[in-house]
């Protein structure tokens, strides 16, 4: 039996086991929407902006290890989605974005709502396709899901002209796929792993540095086993939080620009660095020249060969899927007759504990004004560390990363690489739909939340009981902090002097609004909010306008050149 292109698209989604499609209809995709309407296996979630669709699919993907799927129309539908696509690309999140396109005969003629989707998205996708023949849809969709979810994950765009969705052909969905030009390496080189184990055993000041690759590959258990077998200190990047339990003694906290003193100092002064699923980006190691002022041997495990020695030259590169490589490491460590130098390790831990005693995350706990750190600490206590926490971008994001102790992976959902304001709320929607019975908190600020605040309407339509934690200091907080430190206190356009009444705004969307102005009211407000299991509660915490995020490594400086409180 022949099916239309639109029918084939929906059948492909069904074959892939897609649970939700996040989207917004428009002329070029109406035939696909019509076919979605006729079935009930794949649920559609109507967002209020295409950026929100891709962010919601992103949150779904990050919290489930399944590709997120979004559907947008041509022209402005695509351009609105680009921010979400770039966000997923920077953080290696598996997504398939289906975009409508003008009919094939109109491509290149500046037709109504036409844009060059392939050209526009090429720099920020893992791959993209323009499907000009209905006979190619099924195979292309299979390739899209395969490419998005294997190797180093990422977003894949499938652009489908409107006339292709109405054309007919026989439907056959491939069970497997093989692509000559795409064969990601899974297993690490045995010789390199043996060499790395020998180096780890000889280390006097070792350090385990892990990133989002551990989370993406599902290797948290393997990482914990390796770290405990070795007895080494461990740190996570912003994207890697939860990959190793934050409450464990061997965890030194997050490293980097707003990392802990002990993590940054150990990173700078180690003699053997074991980097796993991380990419040595500028927010992690600061100035590379400063980083290399201290000699060290570097072992780097990553599935993407282009990430190895990209910013930092490494001594032992190991290309492979992190989980598979770590399993090989475990076998080698357990079989090895050598053990780490315990005396040297004891001395190293003594130094680390001295750094840790600086208590770099301390803040004024006696303040009569709500401190944002206090809100996050109470959020952690009230949710017992079990919540899924999404965030927007800015000071609130860093405080959430510093003060919420993530013991499990895929609980911390944030835009790391692109730093996208507006990400938090729609990402929380995707998380809540994926985990309907879980506590989901969106930590945000008064500037970020307004980027995609219209998604409160989506939350109402689908009854999503997200708890919004708005740390309201009436500034673009991180912009103000940089202006204070580096621009002579000239707060150019960072003051938000026309804010809405967030309580009334939340209520106007049909949600519960709360305004909290005293430190003693923080915990009761959070407890009440999370007790309302069926309601979205918007908590507007009026916080200290002068509070800054510490520690801080200024741009262009080295890891040990931190500004402390």
C-alpha cells in the first residue's frame, strides 16, 4: 500500500518509538500535522514558540537518553528554532528536528516563508538533510535517528518540502542502517589503555577530570568504580555534574571559572590528569599558557577524535565510547599487580584537604535579605536531592551548580556550551513530560525567565506541575557582576527597571504565584510549593542585589588565579 510522505514521516516516528513531538504548526507542515492528528501513538505537545519546542525536546533527551523530536514549519519556524538547535549542538544532545520547506519547484525563488534551512543550520548540527523525493523519507529518517544518537550525539535536521509530504510511495522502514562514511569508534585501543593504567599507578598527584561525555554515555557507575578503585580525587565540569556523586568525599566539586578552590588547585597542580568525556574548554582550564605552566601527563578518553588535543596537547589519547573504555579500565585495574602509591596519595589528599578548608563557597548566613545560595541549599534539602533541576543562564545557574548536590546523572539540565537564556522553562517541560511523577524545578532569574515565559501557557495546557524558582535580584546578574569587576561599576543596560509582577503574571496563566521576601520564609515556601503536586508554582524570591558568584576565574586568567570572597 502506498502512503503519502506525511504518513511516512509519522510512521517513521512510530517505528522509532517516539513518545513526544514538540512543535508548532505552519503551512509547510500541515499535512504532517494532519497525520499526527489521525493517530495516538505519538503525542504532540504544542509549544508557544519554536525555540521552546527544541528546548523542550532537549530537556526530554537529556533526562532520558532518548532522542528529542521537534517539528516546525519553514521560514520563521526554522529560524526561531535555530537557537535551540545550536544549544543542543554545543552540548552534544541527540535530537531530530523535522522542518517544513516550500515546495521543491519554489526552492530558491524567495517563496513565501522560504529560507535556506540546510545552509542556515549547517554550522550548528551534527548533520542535516533536504529530502526532495518521497522515496527517500524513510531511509533519511532512519539515518537521522542513527546519527543523532550514536558516536558523539547531536542534533540532526530533516528538511521536507511540502509537495514531498503529499507525494506517495510504498513504505518500508529499515531495521538497521550502515553508512560507509559514518562509523564511530566504540572500543578503546587496548595498548593505550594499558599505557594509561601504568601512568595512573605511577602518579603522585593524580586527578580525575570528567565531563558531559560520562553522562551522555551512561557511564556513571563505571566512573564511580574506577575512582574508588584508584582512590583518586574527582571533579566534574558544569555539564558533567551528577556523573560522580557530589556527596562523596572523593568529589572536589565542580571546576572551572566558578569551580571550587580545591578542584581548581588540584587540577592545576596534579602530575597525572585523567580526562574522561570532557573537552578542556575555556571555562574549565582558563588560560592554556597558565595551565601548562605546571608539567603533567594527560590521559584523554573521548568518543570524538576531534576533541582530543584540540585545545590541550595530550600524552595518551584514547578514542572510544566512555562506558566501554571505562569497563576496559576496570578490568585492567582489577587484573593489575601494581597499586597506586599510597604514601604519595596520602600526602596529596592532605594538600587537597588544606585547599578544601578554605571553604570557598561560604556566604553571609545572617543576612536579613535573602541570599540566593540559601534558596538553593533549601531547595536541595526540601527535595532531598532527588529533583530534576533545570536552569537558565547566569548567576542563578552557577549557584545551582555549586549548592545543589547532584548524586545521580541526568538530574542537572542546563545549557552549558551556548549559555542560552530562556532554556530553563521549556527544558523543564520536556523533563516533566518524560518523568510525570518526578519533582522538577526550574531555577531561573528575572531576566532569563522572560525569554520564553510564554511557555507558561503550554504548562497550563498540559498540566505540568513544574516548580519555578526565580532568584530575582532585579539585574541581569552575571552581566552586573562582570560590570562591577571589569567595567568600573558602569551598569550599562543590566538593570531591569520594568519587571512584571511575577505572582500576578503566573496567576494570569492559571498557575500559583508566591512572592518570598524574608530568609525565614524560604523553606516554608518551598515546602508548600512541592506539596502542591498538581500545580505549577512560580516562586519569586527577592534576593540580594549585590551578591556575586565566588570563586571566579577572570577571563584570560589561570585556574589558580581565582577571586575568592
